[in-house]
C-alpha cells in the first residue's frame, strides 16, 4: 500500500458509521455513531517532492469508499463516499492529512465531513492512521448536521479499513 493510498484512506476514516441499535434522538439531542469504511486505491492522486529532505512531499488524491458497517443518522444509512484529501509526508514514516468527504446516504441525502489526522508508515506502506472528524452539514434530513469524533485506520489486504466513532446532534 503506497503512502498516497494510506493518506486518503485515512481521510475517510474520518467519517462515521452506524449505531443501528440506538434509538433516533429527538431534535436537539445527541446520539452516538460508529462504523467502518473500506477504501481501495485512490481513483486520482498526485504527489510533488518538496526537495528539502528525502521523502518530504505534498500529495492530493480523490478516492471512493464503501461503508461495510453503515453510519446511521436520523434513520438514514450511509452507502459510500467520495473524498478529496491533502497530505504532507515527512520522510518515509510519518504523514499529516486533511480531507473533505461527501457521504451518500441510502435515500440520496448527503453528509459533509472534514477530517485531520496522522499516519505512520514502514517501507512506504501504511502501518496505521488516526485522527479526528467533524460534520460540516448536509442535505435533506441532514441539513445543519453537527457532530465530531475519532477514527483509526489500518491496512487489510489491498484496502484500508477505518473504524469511526463519535456523536452527532440532530437539528
């Protein structure tokens, strides 16, 4: 798994997944969320070496992920998402990333998420990634969505799996 792939997979993680067995909150209350997203190689990626130190680079990528354990908010379940991510790689073993993702729900509504985190690599392959995420609104039932949480990612075969947990506040 390449460094680019890791950065962008971790960015997903930054999103959330289902607390399917929890009751839906009434307006203005907080509910827990958790789930898992799986990301393959980015669909588009570019990296530019800075040139000041070996392995110092800036990269940008776009990827599409699938929720293997769906996020459930206001009775809606996440299906998949698209992420745009920016990562600064420090040498061959550390990285810092930021992403914006659009999560597609089963009824067509969307949730917007921002993430930031750090990655650890060995031999230019992801060993782990973790960070924080926050909701930045959405469409339909998710308009005005607020919330935050954490994520942890790890490689599994050719994919990166990200476990997400946190909370959201209904409108």
